[in-house]
């Protein structure tokens, strides 16, 4: 087998992997059936600042807004988390993908766009080098090599509106088991004049469009969208659980990003988890080509780094997805009374509960 890597999918994880492999001198080719990968943009662009730094991307020119906190809504209860320093950026996902594409090309990766790769193509490529499935939740690579189904996923629907915004520093999250079991609804100021509304749901009771229409009819959301102009709207699917199999060493295949189910279960965000997985994969592939490790080491290292945080995020998702409005409202009032909002404002980390726990221990010692 040649020391070559073929990446199917030019999304975030695929392009970060291509960049990292090419920097290491490994011949890498990326395929995507779209002429402009990453479009249309179906995912939100909220990414923690710490998370953005961890994936080593020049993201500055893609920032459209800076967030300092969030307001969590459950029934009539609201918990506001407001930090003194920025905690997240909203990025233009289309520009973000363009930056990643250029970084991959500048590092030496070959990019092939506008051509659909068939299962027959994938099978042939696996004989020539390592094949990486970075082709989303409905992965052709995972299907062809029988790497299991996505066992848990949510359906999302989001829209962007042009309007006048007074507060652009906080995102509003709405927890309502009646329509958003599985995730939540959100209102995010993408910029001074663009407001994004969205909702994520478990498949079944509603389709995502119907759930979205009900969400934006609420008084709390309808008032913010009054006189707003609809710009675009999109539906998508987000995996919420790691596939049982993300490495097929026999066929020289691995999965990264949404294809692998590498997402944050509390929000469905995949850039930080998937991007870090790509960096880990690049290191393991290099060592694999040198004969130092098995490809299975990639899965071990990913789980070692993210298993704790993933489990805590999943527990949070299970709670707010299944708890009644009354229970959620009561929980928020209790948390407010014990000062949790103040603690999270100062020590919280969107991606890493492990970091929050460390901060709590350090504060107690001090």
C-alpha cells in the first residue's frame, strides 16, 4: 500500500485532516461532489474560542459576532450566564470552509471538486492507500464498509432573518420537551443585523419544519422576529452518538467528523470534536505509515481525550430532553439561588465539563 490518503468529503474535519497530513509530507487527496463544499450552510456557526484555538485554523477573518454568554429559558424561568470575557465567536461557516480549503491546498493537499465518488471508487481507493470517510452523517464510506448506522441523531431546522438587534452579546436557548425533545430551540445574533432562529428535535412526533414553525410562533420568539425579513432556511441531520466502529483496519478505512458521530451531545456541535479528531487521526496515520502503531490507536486516543466530556454532555442532553417544563424551571431557579450562573459566567467552558470541574476544585483550594 502506498503512503497515500484519500479523504471523501471537504467539510471541516476532512479539510483539517488534509491540512495536517500534507504538512507532514503525506500525499493527500480530497474529494467532494459539490463544486463549492460546505454549501448550503445548514449548521450554526457558534464555536467556543478555546475550541477554535484547538483546531489551529486562521479563523479571524470569518468572525461575524462575539458572544459573552447565554440565556437559558425553561417555562417562566431564565438563567443568564454572562462572562466578562468573550466565550464564543459566531463565524461565517461558508467563509470558514473557504479558509480551511485554502489551508489544505497551501499545505499541499490535492482537491477534487464537483465529482461524485461511488462505492466502487471508494473500494478501489482503499487498495491504494487509506480512505477517510468525512462525508457527513449519512456516510457513503461507512455504509460501504458496513461500519454501522448512526444510532442516535436529531433533525434541525434553522433560518436567518435580517432585523434590528439590541443585544448581540448573548444567545438565547429554549428548552421545551413538547417540541424540542432531543435538543432545544435557539435565537443567535449572527451579527448586528442578522438573527438566526433554529430548533433541533428527535425524529418522530414532528418534522423539523413543523417544530420550527411552532417555535417561532411563541411569544418570546415571535416578538424578536417581528418585522424581520427571512433570508434563508435549511434543514439538516446531526448524529448524536459515536458510531460503534470508526476504524476498519482490514480495509484501511477510518471515519472523522459527523461521519464518525464525533459531536458534542449537549448541543450537536461538531467542529471542535471533529476537528480535534482530525488532528489525532493525522498523527496516527503518520505513525501507521512508519510502522509504529495500528490504525485502531486513532479510536483509542479520541475516546481517551473526549470520553469524559462526551458522557457529561450526554447526561445533560438526557436531562433537558426528558425533564418536564416544571422540573426544568425548578432546576433553573435552584441553580440561580445557589449561584451557579455566576460560577459558570466566570469559570464555564462550553466544550469541556472536565475543565469546569478542575476550575471548581482550584477555586475551592484557593
